[in-house]
């Protein structure tokens, strides 16, 4: 695997591993001064690559395409782009150095798997306020509790000049996605024949960290309030999951509750964490695979491998479109390649290895983070014997009404069983609502009980 150093971040290798009790210092003002110049406002390399196959970042998408109205399906700003080439099982080894282990396994396993590669568009962008606070965080934000928490941060990315793997993962977890959202997160887990039952899920979230004026010290250690309601099928309808995700899991672990409509009771759900199965997933997704990765990091040792040019899902507006039906996307073994787009981007590679004495179904995971947004785009998952087991992808778009760069789909493939699960299937539902208004009171266990879904 050929890795290359980002010159402004060359110290990353020496700081790859956290040691017990370490409080990671923020970077100097001199290093932070590169933001908005040699580095983008979020810390990526502004320049393109020498080959010209990755262009310079020039601001990303700064305004929605003409004709777009909030509340409608996203217009593809790159609809006129044509594929540069396609990768198939017949030629994938010619591109092996730019593919993840999981991608190569998909080509080796499925004869109809394909990746259409398009021109690289560095579309990622965020609000100016996010950029302003990201710059401030660079010289103030710190890791605490062996990487399980952060302090002295507000609103923006906490570590735009990342010094280790923990900081990179925190950048993913704290990426700006609006203060609140409501969305449909429908999921399908097709059988080998392609048959599936749609699980309709409606989700609401509130992140006080992003509210103007708030800091890590003023939000009562709550990173995210999250509520998920099952709308169908009938046998599952009415189940509700409530989560209070903490900012410092060492000080207080995640709190979770579930509402059971049959019993009409709210119960604590301490197992909604780590490798326990997600809601109605047939065991194909664990709780900590939601949003590609979430929750406590303490069961693994995290290291930074480096940065690399790789082919990753990007600007997947065709897969996001309301003109694309779920039945168009879902195919046996994997999503329909006709609706997916891949581009060459620089990504951070982070390894997580299970600590001795800790329990998790994965002994190791490799994460691939987009350098422009810190969105985790791909994951390779390994079983207890160290063999590749699962492969995850997050086709993503710029939600330019915010703006933010975030997943429009998540797919998790079990390479042993040949099955997969696809989530965030909102093509035939109302799109994400980033103007959603809510408050912490709506995420209390008492509110969950009184709502009495049925």
C-alpha cells in the first residue's frame, strides 16, 4: 500500500498511538495559520495532486443549483459528467492500489459488481460559522479521558490539524450536520434472490454542540439527542428507541431507552452500544456502525496509517434522487451500480484493533475518511480470527441547503453470507429536514412514555 504524507501534517505518524492518561495538546497558532491557505478551513490539503486527477479545493458547493428549493429532492450539480472508466471483476487488479481491501473482496466475490469512476469534484463545504469556530478549536480543543472525550471546543470541527487517530474520528463524530434534523432512515436487507421487506424508520436528532453560543462545557455532556421510531412493517411498528449520546463516555456512558408498544412501557436499554445488533437489521449492522461509526472508542486501540488517494463513493446524487426508486437500487448481493458514482479522493486511513481482554465481534476495523469532510466513506471489518468479514460504504452528497457533506446511503456487506443491508433509503419519502425545530424536552424518557405510540 503506497501512502503519502501531507506535508503540513507530517507529524501524524509520531502521534499515532494514544498512551494512557494522555491529554492531547492543541496545535500552535503557527500551524493553525495554515487553515484557509495551504490547508482548507477544515484542514484538508487545498492543492490538487501532481497528476491533476484530484483538483484543488476552491470552496466546494457554495450555493444550491439553479431551480432547487428546500424540501425537494436534490438536483445533481454534476449530472452532465460522464464516467471516465469502469472497474469490473475483469480489470480490478489494475486499480488495486486505489481500492480498499473490502472493495477488492467485492470484485472477487460478485461477477456483476462494478464501479463507474467519474471526474473528481471536491464538493464538500460547510457554513462560514463552522469554519470560523474550527479555526478557534485548532488552538484550544483537547482530548481528555484517553480520547473518550474532548474539552475547550465549540461548534466547529475540533481538530482541523489532526495529530492522531482519535482526533480524526472525533472530526467525523462532530462534523456539522445542522443543530437538528428529522429524516427517514428506511432500510432493506435483501435475500440472495433480492427479495426484501422495507423497514420504515423515522428519526429525529438534536445536537446542542452546534447551537450558537454553546461549548463542550455548557451542554451537560450530551453530544446528541436521538429518537428513532419504527413505522413499519406492522409487526414492528410503534417501537421507539431514545438515545442520549454523551460527549465524554468515560465520565458517563451512553444512555438509551426503548418503548415497547405491546407492553406500553419504557425500559432502559444498556445494550444499545458497541456490537449489539441495530434495530431490525437481521444482525447485519451493529449499533456502533450507525453513521458508519458512533459511540465509545475504548474497546479498541486506534492508530493512523496515513493518507492515500483512493476511489471512494462521492457525489451520489443519482442514488439520492426521488426519481430513483428503492426497487431501482436494491439488487441481490449489492446495490445497482448504475446509480452509484465513485471518484478519486485523498482519504485518511485509520486502524482500530481490539484491545486484549475486550469483547467485540470485530478484532479489527479499517476506516477510510474523506480528507475534506472527515466523513467515513468505507470500512473493512475483520472477524475474531483476523479474516475480512464485512465491508461498509457510505455514498455521500453535499446537502447544499445546509451546507454539509454527509451520507445519503449506508451499505454493510457480510462477505461470508453474501447478504447486505442498505440504510437511509429515503428516496420515496420526504427528504432530510434540517430546519426541524425541537428541544431537549422532546427527548426525555418521560416524553417517550407519554407519547404512547399505540
